């Protein structure tokens, strides 16, 4: 009996978790606001430095007042940039149950889609593909471990060499 193991393993190889790769909407909002705060802070820095080039045209009091005002705005936008992500993440902690549940339900739906796609294969074919995977995984794990150990030894050697 010919088993379609190559098709099954090919499909399993293409399966990826899309729910784990997706960022939270709250996290995206935090990053977006943080980036905008950083841009605004940089613009205020440039505006604060602009009067330095044309200070001869400004009265001294106005020059100092404008620079102080822009400096305060730059510092406030910098503080906003630093605080927006932690504050929004703390707000997200209060919704962790619902966020975890929705992510779990999305994973279940995704897994059911994969099961539906694999249901066209016979149970014997799926068991044989599982057997092949189990048979091949331990040597692959050993090979990857030995590769990482060799790479780690190499990095230690060069680190030791440059530290001397």
C-alpha cells in the first residue's frame, strides 16, 4: 500500500501558527504612540535649536522664553514616550483573561482547520506519517544540539582570544 507521507509531511511543514505571530492591538497602539511621541520630541528638539541660528534677530528675553518653552515640551513628549508603553501594558494586564481566551479560541479554530485538511487522508497514512516523524526527530535533535555546541565552543574560543 502506498502512503502519501510526502503530501502529509509537506502540509504539516506549511502549517504555521498565525495567532502566535499576531501582536495584540493594545501592544500595536502602544508602539505607535511611543513612536509618534519620539518623533514629536525630535521635532521639538529641532525647533529648540532653530533659534540658535537666528538669535541675532530675536530679543534676548523672547529667545530665552521660546527656548525654555520648547525644552519643556520636548521633555514632556519624551516622558510621554517613555511612559506610554508601560501604562498601556499595565492596562492590558487587567484584560489578560479575555485576551488569553480569545487567543486560545483562535488557536483551536486554526487547529480545527488543519484537522479538516488532514481528514481526507486515511488513518493508517496519518499513523505512518507520525511514525516517520517520531523516528526522524531524535537524530535531528542530536544534530542540532551538536551544531549549537560546536558554535558555542567556537564563540568561546574567539571571545577568549580577543579578551587577552
